[in-house]
C-alpha cells in the first residue's frame, strides 16, 4: 500500500512539473463564475524546488504549490486560487523531521497553516507525510484538509 501511495505521489509531481514551453503561475482555466478545483501544471526552473501537494482523498486534486525559489504559494480554497508571497522559512526540510509553514492573506483575513513530516525519498524527491492544511478565517471559521505530496526540484536537463 505504501509503495502504491509513493508511486501515485511521484506520478502526480511528475505530471505537475511541466516542460520548458509551459507557463508558471497561471490560473486553472475555469469558466467565469465556476469554482476552481485544482491547480494547473507548474514549471520549475532548473535547480529550483517546490512543494507539490494533493488531496489525500480521491480524486487527489493538485491543490497547493509552493515555489521555494520564487517565494510564492498557490492554494486552492473555497473554489478559488489564492496566490500569496511567502516569507523565508527557517531551516531545510529534513527527512524524519516535522515542518510547519504559515501563509497569510491579510487582504482577505485568512491564515493557511501547513504542517506535516518529511518522509522517505521518492524518485521525485522526499515525500511529505501526514500533511494538514488548516485554514483559519478572521470570524473564527476553521477548515482542516489532509494532504500528501512531495518536495521536488527541476532538473538541469533540456
């Protein structure tokens, strides 16, 4: 079972790291007024890395991407894509250690908190396990979503 999960996450991350001809940071094409359910494929420059996170339940939609070099994050929440700047995070993601990242949207008064643990290495990078994305609104509302994913880096090949 664990091998199947690793294979699914590796394939998902590989599908989301697009080739040189695709664009980065674009919104998923949804009809006007229609909610967005997943992010479009993302491009990493050679040598840069990102976090690729998917829903743990089927259909395993791609719902969060952090470009570590560009210091940006895209999060699908409540039918729309939140594109936020990211302040520098202290420390590296180290296998076996837990992590916590906080992303703020002051314009909409929403705080996104990502927690989890860095797992074993896959063909695409270290797996991110036990990941939870907690969304807190100013009015006290809170939603917690279980996610899974990988930290993957763009390769230097053409």
